[in-house]
C-alpha cells in the first residue's frame, strides 16, 4: 500500500488512527442476497439444499416457518421437516421480533403501493457451546396474495475471524493487507487514495495505477456513479455504514457484480474519507438470476412456464374487464408425440418441442403468450379479442401452419396439433377453471380425429361429470352384479332358421337406469376393469347358451365380443376354458368376435393365441370387417371362421350403390377363402333380400329382432321352436 510523504512520527500517528478506525469498520459488514421470492418448487430444492447458505420462508404476520433448505437444518442441528410449522422466534437467530416487525411494516407499505427493500443483519447464534456469527438478509415476498418473509443467510464466523485477523495483521505490517480475500480501498472526496493488491487484481489495474484517480473509473456509467455517490455520501456523512450490490467496471471495460460495504475513517470527521471492502459476487448473482429465470420458464424450450402464464392470464383478464374484450385460453397437444419419442428417442423429441415452441412464438407474438404446460402440451393466450370469430381464424391459421414439416439436420418430422379453447369471461373467471375446460375441449378435438380444434361448451362439462360418475361406479357395478346381457338373434339366410345370438352387455345402474356399452366400455378399458367384465360376460353367455341347448335348440352359437386389452393382458385361453367347463357346452357353440385392431398388435403373440383357441374348438370371427385395417394377409394367417360385415355398409344397402358393391365384394372374397359371412344392422326387408341374393350366410339386426334380455330370448326361442315343430 502506498505511503504518504510525511515525517515518521506524523505518519505513525496517522497510521495508528487510520488502522484503529479500519479495525472498527471490519466489525460491521452487510451482504444482501437473493432478492426474489422463493417458491417451493421441487426441481430447485436440490440446488438450494446443496448450498451452504440457508434459505428460510416465514409466513406473515404470524411468523410461522413454511419452508427451509437443508443448510438451516445443519446450522441448528434440527431436521428441516421438524422446523416446518414452528415459529421463527424459536430459532434464536438474533432479534426475531424486530425482523418480523420490519417485515410487517414492509407488508403494510406493499399494500399501500410503496416499494419495499431488502434488509440485512449480522447476529450472534449459539451453536451448542460455540458462538457463531450469522449474516442474513430478509425481504418481503407476496405469493398468491399471501405475504412471506424470505430470509437467506450464511455462517460468517470464519469470515469475521478473517477480518479481525486481517485488521491485526494490518496494524503490524501494511504489506500483509494485500493477502486479504476481499478488495479494500480508501477513498477521500471520491478519489482513491489507497488500495490493496486484491482490489487492483479485481479491477484489472497494475500496482499503483488506480491511486489518485476518481472512483468514476469503477462504474459502468456516469449516471451510475452519480447515483451511487449521492446515496453513499448521505449515509457516510451521517456516520452510517453503506452497503450495496452494484454492477462495476474493470479496466478493460468488462463488468461484474460487486458487493460493497463502506465505513467512514473518522467518526468525528466523516469528511476525511472512507474505507471500502468489495467482493466479486458475479457467480453468485448469475446463479440467483438463473434460478429466478428457471422458476418462471421451461427448462427445455425456454418458454414461460405455468407459473408465469398464470400471472400473464391474470393481467389479461384485468385488462379485458376494463376494455370489455375477450381472452382465449388455448390448450394445444401434439398428435402422436409419443410415437416420435419411442422411435427416435427423447433427444429428438426435445428438439421437436423446442421447434414447436419457436413456431408458436412466431404465430402468437407479444403480448400474446405461449407456455409449455408439460410433456407435449402447450398453452396459449390470445388477448384483446372482440369476437369468437377472430379466435377461430387464429386457431385455423395455427393448425394450417403445422402442415409444414420440422427439419432437423437431414431429417424431417411432420406432426399436427389438437386444440381446445376456453374463453374468458364466458367459460370461467380463474386459471384453474379455464384450463380444465380448455383441456376438455382439446380431448374432444382428439376424439374428432385430431388436427382440429374445439371450443368448450357446457355439454362437455356434463359429459365429464357423467364420466366421473360412471368411473366411480364401475367397480361397484361388478361387485353388486349390476351388469346384464341382452341377446340379439342371428338367423341362417338360406333356411331362415335361428342359429344363435350375439351377447351384448348392459349396465342396469340403480340411479341412471340402463346404460349402453358405448358409455362405459371405454372407461372399463381405461381402468383395466374390462378384463374382469369380459371374463364375466364369457361365463354368463356360455351358461345362457347351455339353457338354449337344453330347451331344444339345435347346436346354438353364442357370439361374445373381446376387447383388445382383454385379449392382450387377460388370460383369455384360461377364461374360455373355464367358461366352457362350467357351462358344459361344446367349444363349437362359442364364437369369439375379434376386432381388426387386436390382430395387428403384437402379431406373433396374437397369432399363437388364436391358434391355441382354434385347437380348443371355439369359432372365431372378425367384427366390424371393412372399417379398420382389413388385409388379406391377416385372413390368411389367422384362419378365422367368419367375417362380420359392419352395419355401416348394411343399413343403407338398398339405396347406396357403393355400400352394395362393398358388401358383395366382401361376401365373394369370404366365399373364395372358405369363410362364412354374417351381416349386422339389417333394418328392413329389402336389405335382407339383397343379402340373400348376394349369398350372405347369416344376418342380425332390428328387422329380425332387437337385443333382448335373457328371459325374453327364451320366450323368443320357445316361439321359434313351436313353429318349427308345427312344420
């Protein structure tokens, strides 16, 4: 450190005075940090728990601890989980009542629209028999209208001891000051009169180069220099230490974040200058800024996350109320994204998500907001809308834009999106309600074939409630035997003889009445209950067929539908075997109807199962033939017995030439392959006549009979047998 040109005696006197003042200045240092609200987000807890700094969240005004990181638990030797719910005062961290009082005052200032500040304190803490010095900053945070005190601190015992040791060394020898871990400078009238080597290294100056220069060289702009100088001068002239985190400039023009603490040299004459201690906190500040950014943005796409989106939506709704306009919340889900992940990997999936986010941002620039909700789901906010038509036009443009492929290196990916829309204020007045309804609409768009959009309507809400009701009652329906089977008669087209019936499940709900399968079968498949329900249907249908045989019907056949999930996950061979043994009917009296979707899933395993069922002697048919993935190769490999012509081709057979052509072609193809055919959906005599003319083997439909309960079918069978015997 440079030495003024004084006599030895004068210099010794001045040095002792300066060192004495400097020693006192080392006893006070305030370091505010982490000036943002802390949200207990799971993905940041690992980061927070790994730091040596403790983080504490206290509810106001009650002063109850609501969250804390592992560092606090280590500091006071108490597991964090045990701290939650206790009071801040119980920790023993300094004057807790004063801290809570300051935060309560800040809370009142915030409610009055005034700005709040971050406060700092250094206090003693007894850690067992050891005295520990704790430095922490605290500020007010308002999250979802609830006020909290956010406190961030650290154990500075070692640093305090280092400062004290440094002061002692400085009193003995000036040169040892250069070994300090902090930058130190003495300033008079905003001129640098002395500094240590750490200061020169931090700011990039050669030894002695900074001495005698204005402190303006340390600032990024004159405005910053003037502003800081006025605040610091005012505090120091009142003999108050001044602490600030400030962006400063190095000699090469680069900038960094610096933590600065200043004290006057002479408390009696503050105008004589001040001593400053400075620490480069750029890494810490960038980490804080990054954590703050990630708390409001998606890590993969960089888009706003749901937390920030909610805030934007709230602002949009407030503006909408004033301007008498509409706000649209859009939920967009990529179609078949799982397939891309499964085939090309998650890395390519993430690249696609980034590109989708970029494309959405181009289509909906500020002030409209695009957010990644999670997975392959995005949220969009359309504001200042005067009519629903404008919303529809924007969404139509969005969907059309996705026809263009996404290019990655030498690879192109094509996807589409399904969009659901909820409108403020018509569909809801808060984020949760609007999101739920937009989500319902999006799934309705999925059901409509994807690559389209749907607006929410109350019918969807009613259906959702019905779905929940059915979902909750499905297990109970199985346990309480609320399911029944109805049977639709099937006839031989050549003789007109009754040959059997198709078993069709119904749900006799004690409150909702008779529920058709189309309403509850999808739920049963979703929950996996379809396996148990399907097993019951098999056993019940076989028992009923045994009654038909006993009543005198010649080799009756009962047809039972199998679901893809039942076939894939259930022990279908065991179920069929038990049902046959229990009922006592011959295997040939049971016909299993398979959908084409069953046959194309895990083909080799399905083929093996089909072959074993054939060996058992049961009959197999393909249901709804012609509507799915019809392929001659499947017919050849699986060797089924019968094709069931879908009712969509049969209902209008007499009036639609295309339907007639398809039906004839299916029948001719089946005959050439040695397969039987049965037509469902026969609703008039003309259709029956045409099917007979086309040489269809069997038929069922409303013209012949509607599905009827088991007891009614027995009466139907009795009448048929009486007529047959009469002949």
